């Protein structure tokens, strides 16, 4: 197959790229490297990988050949990154999605998979979150550049399906962790691991009672590829994540113990609109994709800690 992955050098994108090149498919990666990292693609044969350094918000994909499945992953995705690049985040999701959908409408691509996010549920009033929940989102706060951009990306993606019968699928991706997270992306897993490994204080925002549910990246890649490859699910929106819910404080204690760290835990001011709880209902993914996350948190953390240990050497 010919696969297109926008944002293919980023955290999840680079694993998805490798998943397809390992299986012998050719992958076109379009990425402007604003938060991506070419090192994540090191060692992939140039026979199977074409890297196009372009910004999806302005690039109309004119050099890309016919594509079987396109994955729309281009966007800063951690709170620290999207708050640093708020306008770029909005345009990557708005104009980037538009360019990809137009590419499909022109007959150049058979399927489009949008990487949306659990952030479309905002600070959710329903728990766990099902795909039918519309969310509780602040349209004009510090997280809006990401939350509302992803909600727009969903809306334009579904609109092309309804208006032009474009074959689209939408993944709502919950917190994901693993190798290739950037050390300074500010996410809770990367922060806690780098802090414990370097003997710095572990920074918990707020009292640490807020929850997240953490999915290992290999499980996420299986979910995304299943979403792209399953027949007869055009127009479906599916949560992908691991329902194993933890408080941030529990996560800090697990990582502290796993790294044998003497780091103290410090409590700092929590950001505006930080969701109090988050856990996916994945019954739809189980039913339609026969997908289930398989990697337990401790196993995934062992691999992630190892990755960061090597980076810090
Ligand atoms: N968090 C924390 N300390 C950190 C980084 C994050 O307590 O050093 C908290 C953050 O406030 C949030 C949760 O961990 O409640 C997850 O944050 P992350 O930035 O990983 O992603 P989010 O799920 O908020 O998009």
C-alpha cells in the first residue's frame, strides 16, 4: 500500500510510520518538524520512506502520489507544545485537514483517518467518556487552540463524508506514552520520568487527584492501523485508549518506585481548564475493530524509562 502520514515524525506518527514500513509498505511523511523529530525515523530504508518537509497548513500535497490510507496526525499535541504554538496548532488542524480532505475528494486518496483527541470532551461531565458525549469545552481558554481545533477537524472531516461521501474515520486518542515522546514536551509521563531519573523534584500540578488513563504507544498504533484498514466503517468515530485509570499522584508514586528515585514530590499550581478525570469507554473499538489494549502500565513504563535513560546518558 501507499500510506501518507502527516506528522509522521512525531511521537505516535513515527511509530505508525515504522509499523507500515516494517510491513513493506511505502510511507510518505509530511511534517514541518515544528514538534516532530527526524531522528524518530532513523534507520528506515529510503526505498520505503519519502520525507516531505512541508507545513500542512499551507501545502496542498501536490507532489504526493495516489494514497491508499492517509493518517492526519499533524499537530502539536502536548499542552506545553500547543500552548507554545497556538496559532500553528489551529491552522494545522483546520487548513491541514482541509488540504487532506480536498486531496481525497480529488480522487488521490481512498481513506482518511483523523487523529482527534479525548480533549474534544474537555473537562468531562460524563465518566467514562463514550463517543456519543458532546463534551464540556471552554471555547476561549488556554487549551482552546487545541480542543477547538480538533473539534473543527472532526467537523470538517465528517462534513466531507456527509457531503462528498469521502471515506473517513476518526480516532479520539486518549493519553498515550512510550518511546519517542520528547523529553521536554511537558507531558506528565515524560516529566515524571525525566525528573526521577535526574534527581529533580516530581512536579504534581494541583493535588494530584485528577485522573488520566494511559495507553502504551504500540497498542495505539495497532488501534490506528485497524481503524484505517477495517472495511465498511466509513464515518465512524472511535475512542482509542487504555481504560486503566490512575490519579496523577498514583502515577508519580509508580514512576518514583520503578526508577528507585529519591526525588521528592512537590505540588505546583494547576493550569486553567485541566480536566479532572478522563477514561475512555472503548466498547465501540472492541466491537468494530476487535481492538483491545494489551500492554500493562508497568510493562510500558519499563520500556519508556529505558528509552529516557538512554537519552539522558
Ligand atoms: N501534570 C502534572 N505534572 C506535570 C505534568 C502534568 O501533574 O509535570 C498533570 C496535568 O496537570 C494533567 C495530567 O498530569 O492533569 C496530564 O497532563 P498532560 O500534560 O500529560 O496531558 P493532558 O492529559 O492534560 O492533555
